[in-house]
């Protein structure tokens, strides 16, 4: 049995340099493909949500418990969230989503909510006149 080039006897396996590089590239290629696929799916979801967002509207994905929103002068959603979290004596972790893999084009904001935060934030937003779109997954049919 081998573990990262170490044989059961405790002696390292020696491979020619070209085989080591091939093995290393093969492993990194497989892991990069997985990361790239996850990134592509995430970017696709972010773009889909961002296109459907508008002033005074938020999108909550119940399967991931993520709330997506955009800020405006009339509906400063991030300020409303910060006030709710201040009442809960917690600090919100609001993340910027991007529309591309190089993080040049900013999209919506996103915050992950636990159960107690979810109830408080969604009620507060609704009381302020914010329309809340709730879906099971990020990609849904229709708005």
C-alpha cells in the first residue's frame, strides 16, 4: 500500500521526474475540473439571480439558506440586515457576488442565514415593504 509515495515498508517510492510531473498534473487537473465546475455552477446561479433582482426585491434560496439582494437609496437592504443583526447581538457576514470568474463584474450581495437569523431578517425586510422571492434552488422558472 502506498501513501503519497511512501510504501508500507517506510521507504519512499522513486519515480522518474517525468512520471512525477504526469502524476502531479493528472491529480491537479482532476481537482481543478471539480473546482471549475463548481465555480461555473455558482457563477451561473449568481447571474440568474442577479438578472431577476431589482430595487425592493430580494431572493431567498431555502436549500442553501442564502439571501441575495441589491442595495439602493430607497431600499438599503444591507443596512436593514445590519440593524436586525445588531438587535440579535451578532455581526452579519455579507458577501459580494461576482458575475465572472475573475471578480471584475460585481453582482448581488449574499448572506447566509441560520434559522433564527432567517426568521428575523425576512420579517424585518417584509415589514419594510421588500418583496421576498423564496425558491428551493437558485435557478427557478419565472419570477
